[in-house]
C-alpha cells in the first residue's frame, strides 16, 4: 500500500522502501490510478483529492493523545513514529513537538528555512543572502550573510535545546538533514512520518 | 536641527524632543522644505532624497569601530547611543548587536514580528494568527496561535539571553515596547538611534 503525506508545498509518497517528493499536480498525474492512503494539510486541495477513487483520506486514524484539535495532521503522524522524543519537521514550516510515552506535551512552530530567507529578502534587497551551511555558532557574526544565517539557526537550536533535556531528536522534512547538522542527539529519517502513519493504522 | 532615520518601511523624524513616524511619501511632502539631516537604509530612495536641497545625508559621520562595511547605517547609529550594551531594533527586521566600550563585537538579524507573521501566513492560511501579547513562556504551547507566538518570542529571547550576560538591553523600533516586555534588564527608548546620531556628530 502506498502512503502519501500531502504538504503545503509538495506531496511525499512512501512505497514501504523509499520516499518520492513531487508537486501536487505531478503526484496526482502519476498516482491517481494507484491505491494510496493519504493525510493532507493542504486544505485547498481537499475537494479535488476526494474525487480520486483510488485515494483514501486516513486522517481520522491519526490519533495522538492530548493533541489539540487544529494541530496539523502531519505533525500528529510524525509524533506517532516513536513513543517518546522531540519531533522536528523542517519543511515549509518548522514544527517542533514533544511527546512522552505517547502523550503529546506541546510544541511550537517556526518558519521554514526558505520562508525565513524570503522574509528577510522581502524586508530589503540588502538582506537577500544565500544561507551559510558552514556557519560557526561559537562567535558573534560579522557579516550580513552570517548575521542572517546565525539568526535562523541559533534561534532554532536554542529553542530545541531548551526543551530537549535528554530526549532524542527525530527529524524529517526537506531541510531536516541540514538542520540536524547543527543539533545534538539528532536522527534524520525522511520515513518517520510514514512510520507514524503505520503505527496509527496498526492501532486503529 | 531635525534628524531623520529613513527605514525600509517608514521615516522616523526627531525634533530633539519627540519622534514622528511617517510614510516615505508623507515625510517628503511635509518636511522637504525644512532643514534635516538623515541616514537611510532605503537604497531605492537615495536618488530621490539627494534631490531635496534642504536634506543632507550624514551617513559618513556615523562611524562605529570594528563594524563591517555592509552593516545598516541605522544599526550603527543605534550602537553609538551608549558606549557598552546590547542594542535591539525591532522594526521591519529585528537587529541585535553587541558593543563593548564603543567597539562593535558582532550581531545578528531576525525577521521583524510582522515579517514573521507574514512568513507563517504565506506558508498556509492555517498558520494565519494574531500574535498573543499575553503569551506565557514557562510552558509548551498547546494551540497554533500560541505555538507561533512562542516560536517568535522564545527564539528571540533565548538568543538575546545567550549573548546578554550582565549587559543592559537598549531597545528601539516599532515593536520595541512589545518585545521589551518579554526581556529582562531592558530599556525601551525610541530616541536611541537619534542619541547615537548626535554622539557621532559630536565626534565628527
């Protein structure tokens, strides 16, 4: 059975082995004739998705104890991948959630790295930079490029560390690998959200 | 003598007593016939400003030791307001800079609070919220609104505290008062940047 996580920017499809990332349009073109179970946060697409006979919305199976009603279904699925830990999805937005023994403890959201960079660029052309992946975090920045890269990464890192204590970090999402390079005790795995869906389906 | 700080979004004019905030267009309409010294980060306006006979660009007087070349002139002026401290401008962008005995130590940039909110909103309509000014920072958020408000404020606060040690915070900018309510050992004063300009002019 194919599983799909339909995000704000892209569709992620898991065949049990690997994850394929596609635009919404392309995913529908390539997969509309295949049996597929999906979750989605793309509300604008819901009517169109319902018309696909082979696709089934399994959102109602994704139940995370103590989660709040409007919490994104993809965050809930990620939080169901492992019973305790800190869960980070670094995509269009960066979501950071804490779960203990299967019970949701709370969490928060930051813009995704591309959204951060666009926010700076929209403020002024002088703030249009390319993110510095080799940034050093142990000293105060002395250039605009590093001052922006540092603002993004150091603020995320400090916020993660504040709530991490001895928890393991489970990271997924398009910028997850990049972000994990700046964090300690972190595992990057792009299949996590699908492990969470599978765990939820087992219980349901 | 009137002093003006021409920012990316607005013009701030100081008459030695209070600060008036205007759109670029309105500031030029109301003040083009008055003697005024200005600094500007709005590069797109530079040619137009040069044509105003009564307005004088005093950027070359704003000299901060050890500052880097492309650092915004408004950040430099703010850093010249007091000889040692941590300086925060919370406007279109949030800039955070450290100065010790008049020597720049480095700094970093974050999106302004409105830029953050727009970044979330651009990611998804589900992330369009009104900032919660009464947010409590001592527990993990349990709603989208608080998760976003917390992401913004807690990340800024932690980054400030990491570099603050026993330094006093000097805060200006349109969201400065709001931001200062979440920070310790902070003074909000919208005239700081003009104190910095006056200090620079005294030296020059």
